C-alpha cells in the first residue's frame, strides 16, 4: 500500500545544498575549536600566578567585598 517511486531520482540542487551545509558545519566546528583554545589559553594565563594551597595551610581572608550589617 502507498506510493513507491519506480526509480531513484537525484536532484542536483539538493546535493549541492547538502554539500554546502557540510562545508559550513566544518568551518563552524573549526572556529569553535579555535575560540575554545583561545579562551583556555587566556584562562590558563590568568590562573598561572595562583599559589598552590594545601590542606591545613593558613591564609588571610579579605572582607573587602563582604557586606556585614
């Protein structure tokens, strides 16, 4: 029951459109990986100067931004 096409038809416009979408998707993936790596490098630089605290180290805490009323 239902309609079955007698032969398989290929539409050039559809194939071209799909190829273009795959190309754009690949470019977007590369751009996202580059942005991720750039942000990671920046974040790593910002945290490179942090001291390595260990359990039971004593530290001073600032109350500069602590609102005590």
